[in-house]
C-alpha cells in the first residue's frame, strides 16, 4: 500500500498516511488536530502522470 504525504496547515507539519491508491484523491485528516491536510505530491505521483501542484511549499523552504 503506498504511503502519501500530507501537509497540515494548522499544525504546520507533514504527516503520512498509508492508503490504497483508490483513495488517493480522498481527503486526509491530520492525526493530531483532525484538520483536512493538503496533499503533497511525491515523485511517485508525478511519475504516474498526475499533474497536480501544491501551490507554494513554504515548509520545504524552511528546511
Ligand atoms: Zn494538524
């Protein structure tokens, strides 16, 4: 089962979720605050031809 990465705008943290590929487009909820997370696009996803972009990636720039 693939692992997907999400970004919680409330916690300002990434979290990961293992879920079937068929659930890829379903909302993911933060395990800490239960807010809806934003999907992060992994290399895996981009290679499969998805053309989804997460606008800005401030969490990446902070690192
Ligand atoms: Zn959260």
